[in-house]
C-alpha cells in the first residue's frame, strides 16, 4: 500500500505541478526491469552484468548498466531480479500448436506411417474449431511457461489459432494450411486458399499476428496449388510456410519422379522465391544451399523431431556457412515431438552438430542461443522487430531464474542457458510490453480449465481411434 501511495503521489506531482516538491528526475517510462545479467543478442552480443531494461508501452526504450538506466529514466513501476537473467523471448519457428491434444497418441513410427495411419485419420475424426481452440490454448500455455514469446504455426482453422494467440498476448506467425485432400476446415485446396485470403485480410496489420499461407509439402499439394499459394502470399506481402526436404523418402521420390531435389522443385516452380519459411530442410544437395540463400528463405531446424522420426540430421553448419538464417523449432507434439520446450531444442541442436561433425567446437552455446532468438527472428524476416533486447524493438523479454541448483555456479551465461538451465527455470514472460507470465503463473489463460478440457479430449480421441 505504501508503494502504491508513493506512485500515486508522484503522478499527482507530475500532472498538477505542486510547487512544494520537485518531480522525480529522468524521462518518465512505464517500467525498469533489472537483473543480474541482460543477454541482449544485439549486434555486439552484449551481456550486461547488473543491467536494466527501460520499457515504454510495447517498446524497449533503452538497455544498459542499471546505474545508467536509473539515472536517465523515472519508472512508474520496477521489477528487480538480482538472481535472474533477462533475455529475448524465445522464438519457436515451427510448430502445430493445436496438435498438443494429440500428444503421445502415436509414437516410435516412421513419418509416413505416423501421418497416414494415425494422424490424418485422428484429425479427420476429431479436429474441428473447438478442438483447435482448446489445443491451441494448451500449446500456448506450455510455450509461454517455457519462455517462448513468438511461434510460427501451420494448421487448420488458423483464424481460431490467431484469436487464441491474441487473447493469450503471444506473438504468432500463423499459416493457414493448404493440402491436397479434404481437411477438417476446407475440403478442397481452392477453398483453403480462399480461406487463407480471408484470414490474411482479417489480420493484415495486427500488432501480434502475422497471417501466412501454408501449403503443406510438395508430396501433399499439387504444383498448381503451390504456385497459387505463392501468388497469394506475395499479393499481400505475407509469408509462405512449408515443410521442405524433411525425409530421405521425400528426397528420393522427388529425384525419381521429378529428376530434381525438393528444394530445386520449389525453386523451379517459383515457390521458394519470396518471404518463405521452410521447415526441416534435412535433405539438401550442394546446389540447394545456393538456392535457399538466393531466395532469402529462412529455415526452421527441428532437432527433436528429426531425431524422433529418424529423419536425419539437418546440415545446419553448412546452411549457416552459406548465409541462410536458421531458427529452431519444436514441431508438433503429436509424435514428431512430445513437448514445445525450446531449451531442449537449443541443447540438442548444439550437441547434434558436434556428434555428427566429430567436432566438439561445432555450434557453440552462444550460436545455439542465437538460433532460438535473433537468428530465429531473421529466419522469419522479423529481425528488425524482435529477437533481441535493444532500443526500438518490441518488448518481448523473459527472465530465467538463477537460484536453482542446476544454475550454480555460473561461469558463462550462454553455457548456462543452453546446457544447464531448463524450461522450468523461466520465471516471467513479457510480450509486446505486457507481462503474460509472472512468477511462473500464466496471467492470460485459465490453466485449470485447459487441463480439464485436455482430459476430456483424451477420452474422446482414445474412443475415436478404437472405433472402426
């Protein structure tokens, strides 16, 4: 109460100009957030000890040593965390949020068997708008509590995904799926494209939602539909999201039927050129790197998914050497992965490149962390807005606690973030200047209602899979 009275008193001084007291010095802002370390991911990759971030509205105003920030600004509110790291919000560049309700429904299978025998049938029997609504809420809850502030999604009823994402206060690059067979929302590719256009128009200039068109893959979508999706995305200046070269089967089938790689296929169709996010890119031949680089395409690397489905190990080092922006993604949690934990993806991304290259110096911790933050933003072509803690950018920030046994002792901040700290160490999450998680409590989603609904759907999905 005393703190509240002090803040109100200062506000009265500022607005009424009472002559008996001096107003506080410094530029008025909304919040100063200080911590033991600020990991900025700016161009200099500064790590600021005893640092602070000044925030006004949805933007970062300044970041620097705490003493400097305190001298320059007067904050209406303060958050002080001497036992925490402040870092950019994590960016999940590939997932299917609503599929969280299929978590564990079919594991330890080949991708094509998983899709054709389990997931596509399960979706046909269960997925409708309400399934997507509650599945998205569950996915958002898990992502936010583990430090993700932005995610790239592709699924059905994507306008419902957008609605729930905005309600949760999270940031999404959300692709309406276009696929070559009847889907839960649209029964033809033409209808899906029309739906995607309506979706894009509805969220054309949204602060949190970037609408996209998402043709599923070259093996599920006709060439004509792929080109129509590209035309649609370009017409509105929005992204195209697609699965690309995920498996050896996809690569070999394209070589046999088309006499070219999946990447060359998209390039020759004119689909790769433009604002494109390609998920996986595991199977590339030497010429494909140049095609991706020339097209300016971003890649979502999904280490857990690629390992679990035995899809292979993406040539991340070669992509980075070629100048291709590579972010990290979890993929969906219905068999290709079983969580949306970006801390796990950072750890695995670094270790996979080491063990497959035979070089323990490959993909060091600081580079893995960049892939989960600023490089992920660049893969999404959003590096000017998000991905780092620096002046002018959106205030998408997380705090990671340092008071657990796995956090001590601390010698190197990047090593700790990638190899030691866990999703459960995330304490607070801010998106667009709004705190959506505080002290590990989600402020914008009713977690109890979501968990209860998840159990209802478990019973329903189980019954549907056993029915003939």
